[in-house]
């Protein structure tokens, strides 16, 4: 049964099949439905690599995304958690 909060079900399913989390897939699918896939795709890739961020900045971003256990994570763990959120 389709989820009414997902605006682009096809893209959502594709992203989930590729291993993206439910939340991440929903964010991307809904943004692409609102703005168009090419617009959302063109936006990607502008931020510096997480490896270039400080631990403080990584924890701040993890806090914004409400990632559990962020305060005790190492830099590598934070990077992994953010990438797989």
C-alpha cells in the first residue's frame, strides 16, 4: 500500500532498494516531487566531504538529524552515521 506522505513513490522505492534509510529516501523523493528530479540532482555535491569537517561540526549536524549516540561517536563513526542516515 502506498504511503500518502511519500510524493514520488517510484523514486522512494528505488532509493530504498539501493540501501538508503527510509527517512533519507523520503526526503529525496518528496523534494524531487516538489522541485523536479533534475533540480534536486543539480543541488547535490556542493558540501565539503564529511572527512574535512571537524568533529564539532559533525556532531552538530548529527544533532540536527537526531542521530542517537552522537556524543560518544568517533569522527569515523559520525561520518558513517551521517552518510547512512
